[in-house]
């Protein structure tokens, strides 16, 4: 179980939402937690909370969208104190409608959600393989199951991460390193659009509990909540012409 085994966990996107919740939960289980994010004030606040509660934590100010800097920082963190549990959680949302395609926004989303996540994983996995033990948890999204209207860059970034993790699971079989791909629907975090209604929203606490259960079991994929997961899996099974017919006529406002 994680509580007995994890010595050093590193969590990206740890200043809020799922990342913050996972960092707190891992610290409560006895792990030393490195909190990585851009916002120093929030990281310092969380470090203080964890230490006040009897845990162990440190802050790492890092912009995940800079892939080379992220890779170097993760390599250095692993060399300083071997990481045996990695949460590649940092990400950003946002629409990129095809009729008003904004390259700057597309680039930001891809560099954070895909390149940054890949750099995070690449910085730690070689050390885990060399030591014969480790767990990687990568937070993708059900949005990566199909190309969603107006969310081309976001869907592409999460689809890329899902596929990267699938390949890694195959390559790392037998090494002692597990890879769990997390594909949530809507979680009550800052990424949700204020004032808009979202179906089947999951609390951060419930999301954290679900993710940790999957990591405990070394599950390959963790998708939730059940209604969203079922709907998106059904969408995956639709032939492309039928999916595109339905999607182009959908009145859902993302």
C-alpha cells in the first residue's frame, strides 16, 4: 500500500485542486512530498500546513509549460532524493474553437498538458527503472477519448498523454514501475468555468480518494465519475461519421 511504501512523492500542479488534495493525502500517509507549481505563495502556504500537521514537504517553483526546465528540475529532484511516487497533474484548460483558432492558446495548452507532462515523467522514470520500483500517476481527462467540439487543443493534449502512458505501461512491464492514467470528468476545481452548469461534478476529496485507490492497486486506467466514463466510452465506439454527425449537431455549450 502507498502509506507503507512511499518515501518521496512529487506532485505537479500542487498549488490547488486535485494536486493539492493528493499532496495533502500523501503527506498524511507519511511520504515526504515535493510540491511543484508556479505560485510560490500557495506552495509555501501548503508546505506550512503539511508541516504543522506533522508531515514533511518542500516547495519547488516550476512552470511545467517549459519542458526543458521541467525535465532538468525533475532529474535534479530525483537525484537529490529518489522519487518513488510521481503525480503528473499540472495542466490547463480552455477552448480553442476551430473557427477562431488561436495559435498562442493552442501552443500553451499543448506545452503544458502534453509536453510538460511528458517532461515530468521522463525526468523521473529512468531513476525508478534503475531502482526497480516506482509509481507514476498521470492526470489526463475523458476529453482525450474523442475530439470535443471547441476543445481541439485540450482533447489532443489529453489524448496524447493517454497514449504516452499506454506505451510506457507496455515498455515498463516487469520493471517494478507502474503507470496509472487518470481520466476524470468534471472535478470541482478552479478549471471549471464560474457560473456555468457542469454535469456529474465530483468533489476534490472524492477525486483524490478514487485516484489513490487506483494507485494502491496499480490500476492501468482510472476513469470517473461512472456516468461520464460510460458516456465517453460509448462515444469512443461510435464510427467516425456518426460521431461527427452527432457532435456537429449537438447543442451542448462547452
